[in-house]
């Protein structure tokens, strides 16, 4: 049979146990009075953690969107660089005469005479 918690124990039963507990675990007795404050602090920390986790989720979403935009911009930059290289090649072909370019002569041998 269990005793209800509201009925106090006789002092002669709890005092020896308290003395043994004081010797074996003195910190437990010190913390016993601090339990309500610790529980309140724990609840506050849990609320703060939930707030920080929510903010972190928002930042992760924002970061994912910004990374997507940066990837699109990088692809566009690569396309533009390729286009600039193609235009540079075209201008080089049109502006510089063939004999002024630094071209391997062995390649020129294979060309037709009227191409030079």
C-alpha cells in the first residue's frame, strides 16, 4: 500500500535517510531548493530554442532562394563570357590578316593556295 504524498512522514524515519543523503550527495540537497528556479529557466530556454529554430528555418529558406538566384546568374555569366569569346574570335578573323597571325606553318601547308 502506498502512502499519499500529502501525509508527512514521521521524523524518526526521514532523519537518518536525510543524514546519509547529506553525506553521500550534498549537492542534491543544495539543488533541492533550486528546483523551481531551474525548471523555470529550462522552460525559458526551451522557448528561446524554439524561437531560434524558427528563425533558422527562415534563414535556410532565404539562403536556398539566394543560392538559386546566384546559380542562375553564374550560368548567365558563363553564357555571356562564351559569347564574348566567340565575338573576339570573329573580330580576329576579320581584322587581322592571315600572315600577321601566329599560326603554325604546318597547318597552312594543308590549305589551298587561294585561301592564303
